[in-house]
C-alpha cells in the first residue's frame, strides 16, 4: 500500500451523527498531466491554476450504523435529485480509499452535490467533485481524530481526491498547485498536490480564465481511455521528459514575470496534449473546427494588439482563454465581440484564479 502515512490511526472519539459541507474548485493545468501508472500515479508532473467560479459544493449527512455494513451505505443526490448513474464511480472511489478510511462501512451517508456551472457545460467536474467529497470525508475523520493537524488534513484530502480523479488532488488548495515529483521543486510528490513552492511574479496574480464552451456534448473518448493509451504510445517518454523540462522553464518564467515565455510554454503544452491524442493507437481528435477558429483568432489578436492573451485546452474541445488582470478590459471586449460566436449557444464562463476549497 502506497501512502502508509495516510492509513488512519485508532480513533480517539466516537461520532454518532453529523453534517459537513465543502466547496471545492475546478482547476486548469498549465503543464499537462497525461498518462498514469497504477493507483493514479502520474507519469509526469503537472502545474495548474486553481479556479474560483467553477466549483462543486458537496454536503454529507452521516449517522453511525448499529453494525458495519457489508457494502457502502449511502444515498447520492445531484442538485437535489437522486443520481444512481454516479454510484459506480463513488463505489470505485470508496474501494480505493477504504484502506485509508476504515470507518466508511460504519456509517450511512447522504451525499448531496451540485456544480456552480451547468453539468453539461463541458467543464470537467470530476476534479472539483472528488475534491469536495474527499474533504467532507476528511471532516468526519477529523472529528474521530481531533488531534489531526491542519497540514495533514489537507495533504490527506489531496491524496484521497487523487484516488477518485487524478487532477482532483490539485483542487484542494490554490492558487497554483503542483502535482508530481520534480527534482527542482521542493516538497513535490506523486501522491498529492502541494501549493506551488517557488516565487511568483505579480503578473501571475489574479489571472483570468474565460472558458469558451465550444462543445457541451460527451467526449467521444474518455480521459481514462486517453491516459491508458499513453502506456504504449510511441512518443510517451519524450512527452514525459518535455513536461519536466517545461516545468523547469515555467518555474523561471513565473518568478521573472516573463509573459511571452509563459504564453509559449502554456500554448505548447495544450497543443502537445492533443498531439498525443492524434498520434496514439487508436488515434482520436477531441478538438472541433471552432476550437481551431478560436485559436487562430487569439493568435491574430495578440499579434495586432501586443496583449498577452493566450489559450490552453483541457482534454476536450473547449478553450480556456487566459489573460492578466491589467489587460482584462481589452481582452474581454475581444472575447465578446469575436470569440463568443464560436461557442455552442453563445455560452461561456468568466472565471479567474481562486485560492482553494472552503468549508461552508
């Protein structure tokens, strides 16, 4: 078992019932994670902006059973409605974390979750959803073990969230979160995310992310399948090396405030992610024609105005438009006037850097 430090001790307290509620943000990776090993271990390190507006709020009401259940005893509601289609994912998550939280079968849970963004909007909710669920469970464990220290609480929450969805470990804290071991970044780990440990220039504070919803449909190839295709990918090792090198470059860039270098790294990472999809076996494409239209519009606008707007992509067709606080007025006008037309039903979400999950 990896992460032995997170195996729960003998509990000091007895808790019969209670309620907890946490709000966890989504995140967008600047250096991408693509490819993993057993137990959600990343094949390369990643660095992300924590978002603010796009978040999942989850509450758990819990009561102790008269005797432990043979299976996990819970009800799950999404936006107030029973959502049994989510149960396989929650069961898989509980199975993965059971060794670290032995109290799971001793309680009945009523889990209620909702997103601040439309569920069908194409924004990955697994990161924020699993982070919020992990934090709620950690709150119960903290009641069972009142001596738990705050650093351990958040580190274990990130560790558990990772077992539900890899990128969820980057949705516990903020504003910049690092996940994956990197020799130049102290404290980095494959087991959990940490707050970015190096200096960050003022240019990268209060950064904005406008998310253009190009395609709200279900992806033709899931991220899980895409990650697995990296195992035999002809360019896998080169890609993993590239991610380490880009993280080294980005470390210097974030400290110096070099926005041009930031743009070059972030856009290259986004396109490399999709290049891995295009060259896997079987190959697949998640970008849409309007994704490319938006990218070309951004490049033309940046060249004409000398602003520092850039894009990044997740594993899908939607475009994250990134820009610094001091250029927000000019860039936002450009987005409204020239980019929204490429969004499905004209939909987009205005977001910016956030500072991690919050107990509600």
